[in-house]
C-alpha cells in the first residue's frame, strides 16, 4: 500500500519576499480596507520577529502582524490607525510592555 503525503500547516516569520502574496491575501479577505505593500514592508522592517505567515501545503494562507508598545500608549484610548502608526507598525518600541496584535488574516 502506497503511503500518501499529508498536507502540512507551518508557521514561520514573514519575509519581504512574501509581500506580494500578503497584499493579495489581504485584498481577498478585506476588499475595502487592506494593507499596502509599503505597510507590510514597514511592519517586516520595523519588527521582523513579530510578523508571521501560515503556510498550508506550500501556499501562504494566513498572516499575523504584531508590534511592541508601551503601556502609556496602549492603555489609553486610541484608534487602530493611531496606535499602529498608520498600519506601518512605526510606533514599535522594544522597551514597551505590550505585544499589540494589529492583524490576523486567514484565507478560507
């Protein structure tokens, strides 16, 4: 009896090479409000350790973006655009107290 290969789900850090696929995924999931390539490039450049992709059977099917921020900012009222620096994670602060989950995007 032949052994069938199982499809595998893996999670890894996002890379700059993933950006075109992540733009397409975000447009598919959020057609009216999606990340631009520049935003994704900023997130990966500012805090590469906090950007992840889920890969299923060789295809990117999910994306998670995070950054670190201080409690003095995170615990005050804010909008998503304000706290994320316009979606670029530009307010990332390695000395911060909180890991802020700015995005989770999963293909159906």
